[in-house]
């Protein structure tokens, strides 16, 4: 660049181009006394140029003597004619000025005009180029001129002057700040580069190897543009120094933004995955303060309003926050900006929004209600625990520290303490701790069983298990060291206390409960069931066929049961019977019954599955759902089936033969003649396909009849899964379909048409990506109630728009929290499933949709309007 040359030419003392004329003192170019006239406009003419370069004869022709000019006799002696050669003058001499000037002198004015415009544009570009505010400080872009404008020139852009008005010279050595000669910059930079490599190795050794494609600034920034409470600093603190050299980040995601996130690492040294829960780091002082506040809060809440115990988490969280702020203000540790007044206290107590309309909010505002500042985020440096922040005011807490304290207090009082972040992880299916000094293990949906960075102390583990039992309404002690429980969020827990029945000591296993269940579309997209199998199950369930899902542990039995429950008509009454809550149904006309153990040693007062079944028969159910059959209650379940009540349940068995053997022998001992009351058995399995752990429906089998002559039950596989090709094969005609055809009075063609319509509905949902719980539930239930309306909407491609009327559905609960729905890992359809669904829609375009496309289509709400709820809704 030209500016570089100018900088080099001044040997470190030069200034801006506009001031270079003054650097010589008077800005006079060449001294006249040296070798002729000054070379300046108006003084150095063509005559001087020609005479200087040996063309005096041409100069004489162009500039004739005064005697040859008319009127010259009237001139003074020192006067001389001032004239400029014109085109005619140049034409009559043997000299071409263009060879020296580059153009003819007559073209000077237009060229100057053009040059002036270019100079103006260049000046604007140069000023923009030299703007240090818009120029990155990188090699070959940040120049000395940028440095001068940033640190050397005064406010007017001029070189600074001393008290005597003399310009202060610019020194590059002083600017470099290291005292070395600028000519040595190459060697200095080379040396610094070597040191940078050494420092980089130290950084690699002492910092986490994160995913290079992850934008950490965006990850640690909320949607409102604020810094999250948990940040990169906390990640560095969470990973031990010894492990940073061989940990490589695979995945990172929030589980409780902005307080907790999860990082999945791969250890190159141990060749295994690691699950790291990262929460805000607390120093020793903050830990002591949290422990102190915990004790004070326990005392304050203990003697507080007893109504707090029965309130929801939001209210309890509000109480903890208010009490904490009161304690911090009492000990002069932190003063809340707003919200600490009677209006806000009443708003929190009665759960009223003071910013709303009406008499209540207006009264609260008169009492001083103020909008409390949004929590969970802090701005800028306040979110980073550098010493500068901590030393800002050593006697008080920063907002960042207060937010951390509140997070841990609310986590320990309301949440699940050390594993609270894991409980928030939608990808985790199981959480377990195997005993004292054992880490917490998680079963991750993508990475299976992996070890976490969460550890319980021995006494902490005992206390934690006791709290889990108490929160589940169960008691656990050394006298009764094992408990099966349902946690408040619906998760199943198996708890063991002490070493009485476990060599490794206290342990627990928690089977996570999904707030938003998976749907039949999810099972198809996972390839757990084929599309044909799911349509088959739909028609069977809708027509009151009993079904058992059997399989090993974690084979997806309950997941499948919850998913196919969407096929139960919404106008039916359902009673579920469980000893531990596992089943989650969308229908509102549903009585959820749970067993209760005795409070005494003689089993008096206990309520078991048999008692609940007896009660269910008096509740006039259309469908009975038993969470799981384990023992003698199975005999009662088959008695219920035999009385005509459609029943669905799960059972531990790996094959249909095992199901038959276990049910027809002790301790269940169902007679073989009674066993034929069951219609279908679905065998689930957890296996591997191409190295990836998956769940598959191994077979879908019909229970046909009892052969008294051979004393055996006749069964027939309708569908089988082929492990070699990972495909589902239809094995033959279905006797269950024949029964449905007979019961409904359908012809074979009508049965085929009904099956095809259900296949088309499922295919439509898959192809159009309508896979949320609300979308699937509304579509299936609306089709069951009014098939024509839904087929018409599909034919017109208006189904998705019509699904906006979901809230109209009163008999099925589909009011799903959008934030929770967004967290559910809904799978995308594999290529084979998508192709099959598209082929079904193409066939429907020819065979089914033309009949309905011209029909006046209503909406999903219209289709659901005719659903009659039972009068005895619980």
C-alpha cells in the first residue's frame, strides 16, 4: 500500500500526507537559489522546462521576445508578457509535449476535473480504509496509519504539538512498547510465534477440547441476548485437569437453560463415552453460604403457612425465592431492586398477576406491586466469576452469585438435588446409582449406558434415597430396605437402603417418565412396528380386541402400550390398574387406580390388584388397562377378559410360548380354555441392528382356539420381524380380522377398505411430518369419530391447518406444553418407511381421495363435536 511506503520513507518520524509539506519547515519544495526557479504552479513554465532540458530553440519560438509583441513599447522594463502556448503554437514547433506530459497540454483542464472527482472518491475510500474502528487488528490490515489515528493524532486529526507549538515526533519504537527496532519485527514475531505454540500446548492441556463447529457465544447466550448462568467457565471447572487431555466433545445441549447443560465426551484414553452434567460452579465461600441459607430456610418454612406443603412447585419456588431474598437483606448481603413490598407479597401468595386488568391487579398496584426483574439471566461480565467481579464489592453478593444460590436452593428443596439436571434430560431413559462410592449411570437414548460425573457421598446417598421414598408417599428403613415407588413426576423408582440386601450399599434406579408420551407415528419411524402392523393394531383395538405386550426389561412394552392407547375411542370409559404408575393415557374418561400396601404387619388394609379389579367391574369400564402382570393377578385379568371386558397389559416373557407357559402354570395358573379370551400377543425385544441398539416388535401373534384333543392352544403369527433384513413380513390371513368382519357385518372388500383408510391416515401423518402428540392424537380420535371429514381434509391437503382447532377436543386431553413437546426427540422416518407411506398416498390419490375431494370438509373440531362423553366421568 502507498501508505506503507510513506511510513517507511519518514524513518519513523513521518506524519499524514496532508502535513508532509510542512515537515521541511516552510513547505517550499526546492530553494530558488539552488538550480533555477521553484517547481510550483504559476512559476515553473514550459519555457523553464524546455531550456532546462536543452530545447532552448523551441522555447524561443514559443516565447518570442518582447519586441515582437504589438504594444510592447508601452511596457515597463521589468514587465514581461505572460502567455501560455496554445495548440497552434505547438503545431508550428518540432516538439511534442505529450511525450513528456503524457497528454497534450490543451487537455489539462478536463483531465484535472476528472482527476479531482477521482481524488475526492479516493480520499473518501482512504479515510474509510484508515478508520481504526472498522479495521481488524490483524497482520497486513492494521497499519501504522491506523495506529496513529487511534493513539497518536489529536482530536482534529493533526500531529500533537508541545507547549512551544512544535510538533511531537512519532516514534515506532515507543509505539511498539518493547523498545526493539521495528526492523527486527520479523525476528521478534517469529520468536513470539514459538512461544505461542508452547502456550497453545499448555492451553490444550488445561482446557476442554470442545466441538470446533459449536458457536459457544451463541450457546451461552439466551434468546433475549443475555449471558447464561452456567457458562464455559463452569465447563472447565467440571472436567478434572487430568482428563482434559483425552476428552473430546461429541455433543452439548441444555437440559435446564440457563442453569444446567450436558456435554457428551469421548475419552480417547479409555475409549468410552462420558456424560457430564455442568452446573454453575460455587467456590468455598458460596458453598458455605448455601449451607447456611439451607438451614435458615428449613426453619423458616417449617414454621410457615402449612398450606405450602400442598401447593405446586411454582408457588413453593416463589416462597423459597422470597425467603432467600429476605435472609440476604437481613444479613446485608444483597438488596433486591424491586418486588419486596406488600403488593408483590400478596400477588405471590394468591398467584395473581399484578400487571393484568380487573379489580385485583389494580388493587395490587395501589399496594405497591412492581414487575419483578426477569430472573435466570444476567448481563455482561456479571455472569462471569472473574476476580474483577468478586472484588467489585467484597461485602455484598453480585446478581450472578444470587442467581446461583437460588438455583441450588430451589434444586435441593424442590428438585432432585444432584441428579436434578439429569432428570431434566429428555434423552435419558434410566438413572441409577449402584451403591456407595459409585458414580451415577444414565441410559441415554443415543449412547446407551454411560457413566456420569455425578457422585453421591455415602451419607448423602442414604438421605437422598429416604427423601425419594418420602416424596413418593412410601416409607423405607432398615426394617423395610426395598421399595418400589412412583415419584411425583411419574417416574418409576426402585430404592434400596443400606447393606441389608445389597453388598454395595444403598442404591436406586429411576425409570424416567415422559411428560409427553410417544405416539404410533414415533414407533413406526423408529421401525419398532411396521406401518401395516400399526394399522392392524388400530383396527383391532378400535374393535375391542384384547392385547398383551410381552418382552424383556426395557424392550419398550409400556411405551408401546401408551402409544396404541391413542386408538381407544374417546367416548369409551377406561380403568387402569397398577402397583406403580406407568401407564399414561390421553382419554379424560379414565380412572387411574393404584395399589396400596398395608400400614401394619398383618397386611390388613392393603389394596391389591384383585381388589382394584373387583372395583373396576363395578365402574362399568369399556377398556381395562393393567400396567403389568407379575403374579396371581394375571388369573383375575383373564377372568375379566372372559366377562367381555377388553383388556390391555404388559408381561415379562421373550416369546409367545413363554407367555403361554407362564400364564398356564403356577403361580398364575390360568386355564387353557380361559386363555383364549386373549386375542393378540405382541412380543417386544431390545436388540442390535448394524451395531445400534434398537427395539423391535419380534412378532404379532393371534390366540385362536383351544384344541381339547391335544390339550394345546392354537396360535398364529400375523407378522414377524426378520432380523437379517430388518423387515416385517405378513405371514398370512388374520382370524382376528375375520372376527371383526363378522361382528361388524362387513364384506371382505369393506374390511380391506377400512384397513386401507387407516393406513392412509398413518401414511399422511408420516409424509407431512405431523408427528407431535397433539397432532397425532387429534387426527386419530377425529378419524375414529368421523372418518369422512378427516379423509376429506387429507384429500384437500387441509388437515394441518384444521389441526389448529385441537383445543375443541374435550374428551381427550391433548393440551400439551409446547416447550415440553419441543424437547421430545421425535424420530424422522427412515427411507424405506417414507417410500412406503408415499406409495400409499399415491394409491389413495387414485382410489380414495377422488370420492372425498369435492365433499364439503369441516374441521377436526367438527369431527370431534359429536363425541359423547360418558355421564360418569371421573
